[in-house]
C-alpha cells in the first residue's frame, strides 16, 4: 500500500470518524478501475453490507480486464519506453501495439498490422466477445478512447447488437495519466470476465 493511500485513509478517518474505510490496491486504472467503482457503488446502492462489498470487490479485482489497441508509438518514444528506430519500423509496416493492464501497468503485450479501419474492426470483435464472456454479476462494459469519440461510438453501436442481457455500454475518454502513455487514437475496453490475447491479436476472424 502506498504512503499516499495510507495517509489519505488517516485523513478521511479524522474527518469521518464514524465511517468504515477500506483501501484497495486495485492494480488497474482507466476503464478497468471505473468498472470496479461502478460495481461497488451499485452494491452500496442495493444496501449490501460493508463486508460484502469488500469481499465482492476483492473477487472482481481478479476478474477485471482492460485491453486495447494503440494507433501510434509516439508517446512510447517520448517517454523512453521504445526507441525511435522501432517506431519508424512500426510506422513503415503499419504495426500497432496491443496493450493490456498487467500488475497495475498498461503493458504492450502484442502487435498487429492495422490501419484505423482494422483497429475499429478488432475492437468491435473484442467488444462482442467481452459481452459473451462477461461475469454474470456485472452489468457494465466500458469503452475507453483518447481523442477518438467517433470510433468509440461506432464500436458501442455495433456491440449493442450482441447485448441480449442489456448490459450498460458506457463510453469514457481516457484520463490524462494513461493517455500520456498510450497517445491519441487509442481504444480500450474494460469489463469483468474472461479475456484471451487472440481476441485482439488475431486479425483473421
């Protein structure tokens, strides 16, 4: 647990001494963190006990997934994570990084050869598969984007056709910290449920 979290807990406890406080090390951010917060809020709204919310949220932390595709490596170069020569080759061959949240970090886990159209196509497939494999308890799928709202809207409209259980599909612009890592025109999806790398990395189906 970070000192900031511990200090925050102490300050909140001082202001609200009669309130129960629990801090989670979620190890996720962006739309994945938003999923955890939404599900916890709904449990609180449904008057589940403090202990039940902690137990369920802890379980959800093992199931939450966040993955997507970046359109550019420019920010990876700027932050020193990738050499400029690698970006040059990626741009030349239209290679795009596939990212996933691993142990609290947005990590490049693979790559695909793609233009904007293929990126959107892959994210549509990912969204459909996310809905098919979502945890039955969860009611949300979040689509994240960095300055690409029209693509996020297109994906949301598409996957709504594969949403017989009427899960809530929410579009969220990526926050500044993650956006600084992934750069413009990155698309991500966060949800509770199974995830397989091939869903984004295999462009043949």
